[in-house]
């Protein structure tokens, strides 16, 4: 006869109502609520312990319920494995050891077995039951747990080798684990529900691949992680010797002249999804470089350094006269849009030397163009100059140890893409050629506004978090992302621009003054805050 816990609990509640009928039914106070909760917990423990005190009771549970009980084994509220109270607490290995002890001493009583290392052996009937468990590969719960652990182990091993994993791989590994049981009554199917629960328990989700590496790098991954850890520990030891605003990190990041997204909403089932760009074979493929300097204090140091792509690798005097006058952008150019050693030295002269007046700790990656010792000896460490403590991030460790790479550049590009998307959606058909965002002057205007917005106090915690995410500090600040700080609005806030006589739809909330602005008032009217 099947026993249903829900029926038992329902009957208990009916008996309680009958016993206390006519008593006060006022709303319970805090202490009464606590006592009631404790009683419910005790009732739950009593019911489960009574119904499932051994595996024989478990064997009577219908298969449909076994699946749900097994989910309790592998999924819990806190993300850790929790063994239900009604589960046999003796592992398969311990059962094997105790049965061997019994086989070696067949005349021992149950109490003698318990005294000699078999305390889990409570009753003589356990012998037959445990032999059956070993024969079929464990109890139902042990079988479910083995499948879970085997599948997760294969997943971890595959990710250590940086292999691409699909849900079909999880199903295959789970099926392999299930086939290892010598138990014809155990039926397992890696259903979509099981896969969803497995991914939820182990915090597994589909991720966009942001970098591809060679098999040689995979083989040396352990040494890379070791080098990264050693570097992080070194910086943590040295950085307290300097004021936080003098612990600096700099790095280049490439931008396409036209930033286009790689995803869009469209009709389900269409065979070809196409999007437009101003110049798909030119502006969307040609790039330029910008470079920031951030400090451990959470500030941006100096101007943003912008290296434009110019065919002649120089800006003529006529072009210079017509350049947009940005107060926070230092401009240079090259034929490729990328920096060279001489351009990096120009950056040192015009950004670092003009903004750093005290001895400082300088963290950079191992790009050859900026590791020339002569470039630093000529500018620092002399009697009349500041001292630069140069620390190079080990090769292949940039993605782990570079503060700008781990957080800042992603936020920067999010902001830039939001601006490009707005022009493509609402402004591209109404602009004069000189107002196109891909022009030289508007690229300068774009990065001037980005630098100004990221210099606001609201982004100080975000820049500090860059140092935590790169493992160079143990301080983990709470911060607002660009989306939260500038592109999320309260229901009560205006849906139009706050500027007088401007009724255009809102675009963002300024990180400095917190005014709500349309795109034209922010970008073309150059909404800039001077410190």
C-alpha cells in the first residue's frame, strides 16, 4: 500500500483544527510565528523519518516520485548538495567494507560488528539489502548522484581543455553513467528538465566565446595560471607602498570607425538576416586605437589618447585647423590606426608626464611597442624626474591580470555601441555628411564625451572593481554599470529631454548632473562637464 506524505500532513491539520476549534484566530505575533515554523519543521522531519527510515520503504515509492526525490539530492536552496533525511547515510564504499568485515567474521553478532568498525550496520537484515545495493550499483539516490557527479566531472575536464560543450554532450555523458549500473529496473533519461536542473545546480550557462587560443596554449594553461597568480600576489604586496592614485594601469583598445552589433531582433524562420551599415567594407572594417590610464583610486588619469587611421600617417595643417577641439583628447595618427613605439613615447610625454608628478607604480602588458626600457630611462628615474616602478604583466596573462581588459573596456564599448545604435536607428537618414558619426571630428567628439562621462564620481566604484576583477586587489566594491547608471530610468522620470523647448525622446541620463537628455542634446550639442 502506497503512503502519501501529503495525505498524512492534511489529516494532522484536520485533527489540530478539531482539537482547538473555537479558540482565538487572531493574527499571530512574531514569537507565535516562530514557534509555528519550528513545529512545521519538526512535523516534516517526523514524517520523512517515519516513512523513509530505510531503503525498503524507498523501494515502494513509485518511479514518478523517485525522480523528484532524487532532484532533492542534487539541487538545494544554497547551491550545495544536501542529503535528504530519509536517505541511507551509508555510502556504497562503506557498505562494501562492512560486508567484507562480516564475510571475514561470519559468527559475529550485530553489536560485535558495530564495535569493530561497522557502526552503520544496525540490523542483520541490512546484509541482504546492502548486497543488493552493491550488485546494482547503489541505492536510487546513489545512482542519481553518481550520474550527476560523473557528468559534472566530464564537464570540468572538458572545460579545463577549453573544449566547446553543448547540451548534447551533457546528455551523452549522463547516459554513459546510467549504463554503468547493473540494474535493469533503473530507467534514466537525460531529459530537458534534468539538463536544466543540472545546469542550475552547477551554475552552467551558455557563454559567448570571446577568445580562441591554440592547443599549445591549452597545454601550457597551468603555467599561465601560475604566472598570473604570482604576478597578482606581487602587485598586492607592492601597491600599498604607493598612494592609490599613483598605482596606474594603461592599455590600448581598438575601435571600428563604425560599430555595428552582431545580433538583431527579426522574424523567426527567416533564412537570411541582413543589417545595414554606412560602409560595410570600409568603416566597419577599418579601426583606430584609443588608450586610457586608470588608477587604483578609481579615477581616469589624463586625457584619452586617440590614434586615428590616416592613409598618409600624418594630419595636414589644414586638417588640424578643422579638428574638433576636445578638451580631454590627445590625438595622433598612423597609417594602420595602431600604435608604434614612437607613438607610445608620444603618449608617455603628453599623457603620463603631464599628469603624474610623484613616484608611481606603472602596470602594462607585454606588448613589444611599450616594453622598451630606453623609453622609460629617458623620461623617468633621473635626479630631476619622478620614479616609475614598471611592472609587466606576463605573456598570455593579460585577460586575467589587466584591469582595463577585465571590466573597463567592455563598459566603454557598451556605451559607444549605444551611441552608434541610436544614430543608425533615428538619425542616419536626416544627417548632413559632416554630421555622420563616422567622420573624423565626430569620432573625436565621441571619445571626448565617453571620457567625460566615465570621469564622473558615479563610475569610481566601477573603475575600482576593475582592479578586483583582475586579481590585483582584494577590495570588491559595489558599482553601477553603464547600463544601470546612464540607460535605466525610473517610472516617474520624464520620457523626453529635459532641455528647454526640446521634446525629443530621452536617450540617456548624464553621469555627472543626472539630467535626462535626448541624443542630439547629448552628442551634437556636446554635453560636456568641466571639473
